């Protein structure tokens, strides 16, 4: 993991993906499955959610990766999510150029692109 610079994406629900189905002191639970990702994927998909889904007929649980699992409503204090796109901008050529210039920059992160569009269009709208 260190050599490839991968990060372990922690699950939002559940933790262990295997259980030996014994009781008492013989019970063993392990986290043997996980999602590993590059840091850039995590930056580009800030709403990634991992869930462990209990399988009743198996000792092995499923894990699910949802790139859009955490909805923006989970982050009400994140100023980057306060930008609202006004439908009247969809037909305006200048707005399309502003959005295209901000969004197609490869040297900026996802949140910075949203902030750039928000700051430019906020002033432009007035």
C-alpha cells in the first residue's frame, strides 16, 4: 500500500467482513476485505461511501462502494456546496465559457473548481 500510495477507505457502516459464526469466547471477527484507492480518486469523488452488508447465509459479508453515497445534505456547513446553478445560465455562451474554463483545468481539485465557478458567476450574475 505504501509503495503504491494507496489509501484504505474506511466503511461508513459495519467494519468486519468475515465472522466464524461461533458464539462466546470462540467468536472471531476479521476485516479481511477492503477498498484501496489512490488519493486522487478520493479527491475527485468526495462523497464516497463504503458499506458492509451482512450476509445471513454466509460467514463472509459483502462490501459495497458507492461513489455518490454521501449526499450533500450530510455536509450542510461545507461552503463549497452552497453554490446554486441558475437555469437561465444554461443558454448563455459567456457562462458556458466561464464554466468550461474553470472545470477543464487539470491543476485544480474538484472543490476548487466549484469555488472558482461560484466566485466568478456570483459576481457575473449581478
